[in-house]
C-alpha cells in the first residue's frame, strides 16, 4: 500500500498515512485531531545503477533459436 503525506491547515503538522489508493483523497484527521487537512504532492525519485544485459552466447547451444532450425 502506498504512503501519502498530508498537512493540517489548523496546526501546520505534516504527517504520513499508509492507505489504499482508493482512499488517497478521502478526508483524514491530523494526529492532533483537526479535520482541515490537505494531501501534499509527493515526487518519488528512484536511483540506482543499471547493468548492461549479457550478450547472448553463440556456440554449442545453437545460437538464436536453441539449435537445429536455423543452421
């Protein structure tokens, strides 16, 4: 389930809540009990290093189709 970030307009608290996507825009009270909250826009950054795919080996296995049909 995704986590959403909200801000309370009454007290200024920012908080997160894990809930189904179908309930993302449903009203939610802040931890202080105030009902005047808004969902914040969140940007997700995913990082990492990509590794190049291994080149197919040609040889005893028959190359592109596993052998026999394209030789």
